[in-house]
C-alpha cells in the first residue's frame, strides 16, 4: 500500500465542544488517499463528531481542517461533498418518505433547486447488485426498507458521489457478515482507485479484515495510530478503554435443563411475519434469536410484548396459557415481560426527557413497584457504569452507548420474569458491551429468562445457551451448546442445512 | 290576492321596478349566508312559515332554503346554480354588499328575480327589502336624546360587527343625531352584535369612563344591560335591539327608551316581494319596512315580548302591513322539515 | 408498479371519492352538468383549491399556515384597488398582488426559519397582522375588479371551465415538473426528516423559505380568483378559507406531519369539500338540518382515512416510519 | 449549565406576566382607572372564561394535539344547561351543570377516540366535530327553540364576588390548582408529556397511550363546558355561536404562556399568564377605542414580539 504524501484530510489542533461537553480536544489527525483508516473508540469517544466535522455537519470550535493541502471551512455537508468528502452517517441520511431513486439523487453535487441528475441512478443500481441489494427496487419507499437495506442504499448513495474520501460511521452495523464481506470488496476497490476511507465500527473482526491503519480515540482525544495487525485485541482495547479487558464475554454456565419453564411458544404464528415458532425458555436461560436482518425474529418479540394483533398459536408464561394484547398487560408483574426495542432513539427512550423521567416511565403504574424510588434503578446504573452529569440530564445528551444503558435499566428495575432484547449492542463499544454481557449473565443466574435477538454471531456463540436461527419467518435451526459455531449460524442464516437440529 | 302594496314602503327618492308577469306557481329559493346565529334561524323559520300559509303555498311550486356560510363566492355559486336550475326568484341575505353585480346581470339574462334583504346590496338595479339601517340607528339615538330632553354629556355607543355595511349604516344613523348634540362625549365600543362580547366591552367602558347619560346598542343589547347592572350603573335611557330577553330586561328594570328590531320576519316580506314581482306588480327598488319598535312604557308581556320563550328569540315576528305576524308556534310548527 | 400504486393511492382514492360525489351532485342538479353548471362548480372549487395548495406548501415541510385566509383577504383588498383599467394596469395589478402574497409567505418563512417560531403560532400572529392591513384598506367591502378579466378567468373556453383548465395547468406545467427538481424533492426531504435532508446536502433553511414563499404565492392566487368571482374587495373573507384549506389537504391525503402528500391531492381535497357543500343546493334536505349533514359528511370523509388504521396488525405501524 | 437549563421554562412562564404588568402600567398612563380595584377585579372575572378554556387547551397541546371544537362545546353546554333550567323542573335545573359538564366530557371522548383510535389528525377531527355540534344546535334551536334560563347558581358562579375576588376567578384558580396537581403528582401527568414528546416510546414503555389521549381530550371538553356554563351565567342566557370569539385567543394564550405547540413542554402557570395578558390586551385596546384594523395589527405584532423573545433567548442558550 502506497501512501500519497499529502493527506486527503488533515485536522490540526481541532477541538469541538457542545455547550459544556468537550466532544473533541486538540485533535491532530490525517487520513491519506488509498488507505482504509479505522477509528476505534468507546461510545462518546468522539468518532462521530470527528467525521461530522469532516463531513461539514458541525464546525470545529478550534483548529483547522485542510483538504488535499488546502485549508477549508466546511460550512455544510454540500460543501464537503463538493470536495469529495462523502459520509455514510450513523444516523442514516436517507429520507424515509422518498423513494430510493429520489434519495440517491437528493443533494447530488451541483443539483441545488434545479433539475435532479438521474445519471447516478443506474450507477447506484449496479452498486446495489454487487452488495446483495438487487432486490431493492428504485421505486421503493425508504420507510418500507429494513435497517440493513437502508444501509445498503446509503452505501450505494455515497459511492455515486464519487468520493475522494469515503467515511463509514457504523454503516455496516445492521448488515450480516456475508453482505459486509461484499461491501468490503467494494471498499477495497475504492482504495485501489486511490480513495481514502475512514471506517468506524465497534466490530473488531470487521476492522481486522478491512483496515490498513487504525487510530484510537478516547474521551475526545486522539490516542495513537498504528498499522493493522501491529497489536493484539487486548492491547487495542486497553488503549481504547484506558484499562485492560481480558474477557469480553462472561464464562458460560451449564444451565439446568430442568429449570422451571418461563416462556413456551407453541406454533406461534403471525400472518406475513412469522410462522410456527415453537420455543421453550427456562429460568436462567439465555436464548438467542439469529438470522439475517428481517427474518421475523423481531416480530416475534413484538408479539410477545402485545404489539401484534391476531397472532395464532399458544403462548405459555410459567405454564399458564395467555393472550398478550397490550404492552401494559405484558409488563404487569403476573406476566413480567420486558422489551428493549431495536431503535433506542425513537422506541426505547423519550430523548427530550431526563434520564430520571425515562427510567420511571415503565415503572409508573406497575403494581408493586415504586417508580419514584431512585434506588430501584441504582444497582443497574452502577453495574452498567452510566456516564452522565446527573439524572436530570436529557437523554438526548448521552452518547448512544449510554442511552442504551438507560433503555436497559428502565426495564430491569421492574425485575421482569422474561427479558426480550432486540439487538441491544448495535453500535455499542466493547467496554459497554462487556458490561451489558456481564449484567445479562448475572440476571440469568438470578433466574430471569433472556431472549436475545442479535445480528452479531459472536454474541450468539459466547453468550447464549442456545439459539434459534430464523429464515423467512420460520426457525430453520435450533443450535445448542457445541453446535453454536459461526459456520452453523451463517449456514442456517442462509438456510443451507448443516449441523444442529433442523426444523421442517 | 296576496299582493299588499301598502307593505312595500318606498325609500325616499327610490325608483320603481317592474317585471313582465310570469305564470305561477313559482320555484323560489332563499340563499342564506351564515346559519349558526339565532337571528338567521328565525329568518329561515319565518320564510318557511310564510311559504306554508295556504294563500302563499298556492303560488309556490317549490321553495328551497340553503345556507352557504360566510363566503360570498359560495353564495354567488349557490345563486348561479338556482338561476341555472330555472328558479323564478331568489331571495338572499348578502354576505357582501358589493359582490353581486355580475350575478345580477346573469339573473337579468335568465329572467330570474333577485330580492336581497337584511344585509342588502349597494345596488339600484333590483328590488331590495330591508329596514333602513340608518333610520334604525337614528331612531335609537333620537329616542334616548328625546328622553334626555336633548342634552347630554356622555353617551355610550355599542357597535356591531366591523367591516360590515349594516354596522356602518346603523352607526351613521346614530351619529347623525349625536353629532348635533354639542358638548357630547361619544364613547364607542365594538360589541360584534354578540351578547357576551358586548357585556365585556361595556363593562370595561364603564370601569374606565365612569357613568353615561344614555346607551345605544345595535344588537346583543342584553349583554350591554347586564354590564350596566353589574356596575350598578343608574338606569339611563337606552336604545336597544328587539331580542326577547332584551325586552324582558327593559320591562323588569323599567329602562326608559326604545327597543327596535331588525325583524327576521323580513325574510317573508322578501318572498312576498318576489312573488308580487313575478305576478307583474311594480315595486319600489328600495323598500324600507316600518321598523318594529316599542317604547319601554308600551312593553306588554305576551304581546310584544314573551317571558316563556327563549331570551334569544327575536320578537320581530312580522310586519302587519304585509301579512298577519307569525305566532311563535307558527314559526316552530315549521320545525325542520322542508315540505 | 406496486410501489407506484402505494405511493399514489391516497391521491387516487381522493380522486375516486371526488368522482362519486360529483356524479351524485350532477344527478341531483335539475339542469345536469351543463357548461354553466360545471363553470359555477369549478370556480368555487378552484378558489379553495388554491388556498389548499397554499396550505399544502406549509404542511409538506412539517408546518401549518393559519394565515392563508388572511393573505387571501389582503390580496383581495389590494386587487380591488389595482385590477381595473387598461390591460397594462390590470396586468401590473395582478403582478403586485402576487408579489404581496410572496412577501407575506416570506415573512412567515423568516419567522419560522430565523425566528425559530413554530409555523402554527407564527402564522396565527401574522394572520392577525395581514388581516389588520386588509381592514385598513377596506374597512367595509367595496372597490371593484375589471369585469373583462374577471369574465375571462371565470367563464369557459370551448365549453370547458377556464378555472378547470387553470387547475390542470398548475398540475401539468408547475407541479409535475417541480417534483423533478431539487426544490421539489427538497420539500419532501425537509418535511420527512430534516436531519437526513441536511446531511444529504440540502439547504433546509432555503427550502423552508421557498416553501412558505410558494404558499404565499398560491394564497395570493386564491385571493385573486376570489376577486375575479366576487369582483370586489372584502377583508372578512379569511376565516373560512384557513380552516377549510386544512381540512382540504387532509381530505386530499396530505399528512399533517409533513413529507407525504401531493399538490394534486390537496386540489382534489378542496374540490371534494366544495362538492360536499354544493350537494346541499338541490338535496331537498331540511334547511336547518343542512349544516349538520354537511358536518357529518365531512367527518365521515375524514374518518374513512382513519378507518384502515383499524386493520393495522402491528400497533407500531400507526406511528408511521 | 444544567440548573440553568431547568430554569428556562420558568423564564418562559414569566414572559406573559411581565407583559401583563407592562400593559397595566402603559394603559394606566392614559386611563388611571385601569389601576382601580374594580377594573382589575373585572379583568380577573372576564379572564376566567378564557382561562378555563385555555386550561383544557393546554392539556391537549401538551399532548401534542389541538382541540378546535372548543367554540361549540362551549355553546352546546351553555344551551344544554340553560335549556334544562328553562324547563322549570327543579331536579333538571339542579342537574343542569353536571349534565353540561358530562356533555363536555362526552364530546372530549369523541374527539379522543378519533385521534387515538382512528389516528385522525386532531386538527381536522376536532374541527369536523365542531361543525357537527354547530349543526346539531341549529337543528335543535330551530326545531324546539327551548326556553333558556340561567339558574341563580350559574349567575352567581359567573358574577358574584367573595371578599372582593370574583367567584369566577376563584373557580378558575381552583381548576388550575387541580390540573397542576394532576400534571405534577400523577402518572397521568407524566404520561401526558411523554406522549407529547414521543407516543411510540411511551406505548413501548407499557403505557396505554390511547387512554391518556382520550382522558386528556375529555378534560379539555369539561373545561370548555365549564366555560360555557359560566358564560351562560354571565350573559344570563345562551345563544348560538357564543363560543366563536374564544377559539383563537385560547390558542394564543397557551402559546404565549410558553407551551410548545409540538407537545411535551409547557406549563399551566404560563397559560394562566397568557390568559391574563390576552384578556388585558383586548380590554385596553377596546377601552382606547382603537379601530378594529389597528387592533388586529397591534395584536399580531405583540404576539410576534413575545414569541421571538422566547425563541431567540432559547437559541442563545
Ligand atoms: N450535538 C451534540 N450536543 C451535545 N453533545 C454532543 C453532541 N454530539 C456529540 N456530543 C457529545 O460528544 C461526545 C462524542 O460524541 P460522539 O457521537 O462523537 O461519540 P462516538 O464516538 O460517535 O460514540 P458512538 O460510538 O456511540 O457513536 C459524546 O459525549 C456526546 O455526548
Ligand atoms: N442535541 C444534543 N444535545 C446533547 N448531546 C447530543 C445532542 N445530539 C446528539 N448528542 C450526542 O452526540 C452524540 C451523537 O452521536 P451519534 O448519535 O452519532 O452516536 P450515538 O448517539 O453515540 O449512538 P451510537 O452509540 O449508536 O453511536 C450522541 O452520543 C449524543 O449523546
Ligand atoms: O341584521 C343582522 C343580521 O344579519 C345578523 O345575522 O344578526 C344581527 C342582525 O342585526
Ligand atoms: Mg458515533
Ligand atoms: Mg455516536
């Protein structure tokens, strides 16, 4: 890999503060053309802020940004794009109510208020084909796409902007490994064409697979940069976190197959969503839901939380067959179900309200819980080490990782019998992950049954006692113990039958 | 014979309009504007009561009433539609006094008779039925000045809905008298013809301007009287509207002055005028109906006000020179069915 | 194909409803759908239609405009002074009227964009301001509009109502092209997700301003056609049109939360609303029962839009995405 | 920083009160009587009608919705209560007020059902409910012309004074206090602003959001009905469209009081200030015999100024 002498972007002495929050302090950082430069850091380390600066979404409080040697003021994203600085944002920049086609053309350089440039559309289509997105029609409304499909479109959109610097901020977080691999192929091709790539991900194996160089950020400060492979995970993590983390995952226990049944689904079905789902969940068990994004696993969780109308089949809670028609009913102590939904920003939390208000919201009106007693949340907030100025701080000011901790704690305070988690660690840094994993283990040991939907097979393998892999709304394979291997999971996800007990 | 020439008192200096007679029975429409107002409801009831009387029913093939809301373009559309549908005559309460020139031309061409009333047009081309709004205002002002023996220091004037020709003319009528009184301080407030609003603004006026020698009010006068009561304002001469509740108050409190009504029953006179025109009779272009009025000393329960009817009931139930006034029962008898 | 249906079904439904109501209306009309009757119908429909378009441009960017009626009143009053005399004077008058409308729209837009005031309250206040100016110009109704231009605009061309042609013209020569421009798409982007729009390189502020300016422009057009129909100036015309324009856009399938709906839909909604009122003319319904019936039909028509929510099988879907 | 953030709403709340003081002071320069006890007492009495409506409107706006049926719920409840009294039947006249309030609650529930269950935008649903109410009352009045009569109680509630304070004002304050408690002390209060900010997340927290919405609208309906009963007592009668002059001032009062029309953020105290301000502004403009045109120009400009003041100050922080 040859590095051109002048970097595509160089930040010198750049600081960014939001009100009192110091998002970035005195950062000197460069990215060269023809390199894939990974940025690692905890939630709130300043990664998104860094790239938002480069993408012109926010402007530095101090310091200067030079692009290809020229110092520039990037007043807004369109200026940045016009200089070839193209970003795939963590909060996707797709407009839900517009079609894929319109989104691709939206804000393309030189458009302004004038005619849209439709030349980019075929380009985007061919890119989508290369990353398993052929099924995404240009005429589809983005709102109707799954998160994964949106990320695919976002990638296509970005590449049609013919970037000099391509920025991916957790842009593959919802994509399954096979698609990610294809995306990486494209990115490598861009690199060969001399494009610089900034890559943010919380998934180590992805970074290992793609990055040429790695820069580490911690609490808004640049720590160091080194070539990929120069150091091992342990070291990297210690640099990110400022301390060593030896085991990301807590040791597994052999769980007692005789333990009391908590949740039993018997050919649980929902038209157009999932079909014939039969599982058993016992006290202390952590069961995973795996499979490609949007195979019906999330809908099962919604159903169990009383959000789906006219479902078929039987639900048994602690041996009693029940009909769950409303979240209020689901959370009541006699059922004791809690759901931490997929999208913390719009579903899990009321961003505008304080941490305290958010914590209390689900506890309020639940029998036998005193929502206004702060101590009931304390243990969990401590276990998760929530970072915040005070519980009166609006949740919107927390980094996503910390937002997720609140979304989790507000349910744990109800000490539910059965905890449903929809991809709770997406976009969450390794330290936060370990904290969440450890907590889940502890909860399981205390007798809670955990149903964990995850797009990250590491979690299914290392955290779960068993996993159900979904394909097209059905459970195609139930993997237990030693069957829980990456190969089996991927195979089942693609419905290629191998080991494991295979369902009809 | 349903033609009563004595009914159609010509306005001073107005012209005579004559149409060639048409064979009856006639198709007639009444196009009202806003409906959610007691006066307009009464007007609609009166028109239907008139059409239901046998002597009139004989002349009428079809009688339709619609309310189009406060939208002159909608009212124009409605009238145009009835013209298109071959109606012989259309009466209406104009939402706007100056918006109907083109419609008048179209009606002319189609041979349809247009008769506006209450809120009439600034036009001399068609027969219009109303009380002289100017005279109505003047009457109230004149009466209170007479009660005061021609001299007064301060008088309160409660106006109607601004931006409205009726309001403008009534005010000018009052002014025509009051301006001549020298040294008279005239305090004007806007009551919007609305009882509650009048009560508020009058209360404020009393609190800030102190006592008045007399009060004249266009409509919604009950509110005005309530406010005077609440402020323990001494009883002074008043010129007020003709709502039942107002007359009750006037009688109970022995308020000197006059209650003069813009009588909803004029909707019936408009119909009568339409029929007369269609029958070939010539009518004054502007008809000024005798203003139904009663001096407070002549107030008489059951005759010119009705303690057992709603206060919002409008006592102007007819014009004796045109037809036998409607009994309240007769108005109600025509409840909501259109036949 | 399916996608195209899905993204246009609201408009299609609105148009079907309109067609049904219209047949009903003409079937009750003693003289049937003659050119004259069509013209009367089209004229009053277009006035509300233009007001609804003005409302549409506020709503599509997640706003609401409570000054539509006031701008109509103001422009109508101005028209009653200026649109009279030689062809040149008339043309000049029309331009001034439209310019005033755009100015009003821009004032609203600036209060929203730079003053950071919620559209609904900003326009509540400016509405009162514009109305006041209108009242200064015309304390009571009066003035007049050139009859020739009025006739040209409110009669028919070869048996087709001019106003109907005008409406179709707006759709084909203004709306459909606009939809293919950065501005047209930007409107939806801003209304649907401001952040996404911004990050995609859209200048959110410019789009909002443009949208309110367009709103003002169409409110002025509405005021202008109101002038052509009534040939006079009247400061009191506003209130009806403000609220009805909102009802109209909703009937036309425009979502008040912004980002969804089309100008065509807004027009259709207005035509539906006006046709409902027209139904009363020859319905033979008891006069005092008509307001109630009208209210019921309106509520019904609006409720139909809500009905399919009952069929939603996933509670979260009702929140839209 | 944080404590400061928590202060912001309080400043918003103060704005209308400061504005009210300024009005009184400037007004009194021209009319010293404005500082007089009976003028001010009178303003409190008159403010009470608008005040009750605005309380209900605040609840609905906190929810992120709006209620445009205020005017004819007011008129309807006034007609109903006076009609019942008018029957002369002692029991009916005793029940007149409760029944009027039940009517208000009922309409509120209809509003709430349309919004919460059918998911129709409140702005159009309540609007069409309003026009249906107009229709109904036209039919009834035209059909039966019920003899209306405000009971002595209604008159007393609206017009009598207790040790110099108008009873109407006291009632308004009692309802205010009740609603403040409701918002501050009950789960419902919490749910209200959570729904206002993010209904989806609130539902997913296991809250029955439809019930919250329906409850809020029926509270608003009851408030409008109270306004109707009091106004009927004040005017000593009911009449068509007696509510029409109240719709826009109500909304204006709420937003001047610093409640966000988007829902979630806002306060009852602010609304009370907004009501006092609007009432006084209208009164003083009327007393000064300013022409209708200038009145609405001044009204518009003042509201714009206050809104700009509020929003631009936030922008700075
Ligand atoms: N708009 C903002 N206003 C206030 N604080 C902000 C804002 N944006 C970022 N921050 C703060 O700056 C810090 C860095 O945020 P940033 O999003 O860059 O972290 P990150 O590295 O992207 O975290 P994650 O891995 O969760 O994406 C965080 O503490 C965050 O709270
Ligand atoms: N208006 C705001 N005020 C304060 N902080 C904000 C605001 N908007 C965003 N932030 C902070 O800025 C950061 C923006 O980062 P971003 O949203 O990209 O990732 P994130 O929120 O950290 O989520 P994730 O953990 O998925 O990366 C968030 O951490 C959030 O805490
Ligand atoms: O003439 C007026 C009438 O048109 C209005 O509707 O009510 C009050 C009357 O004075
Ligand atoms: Mg980030
Ligand atoms: Mg982030």
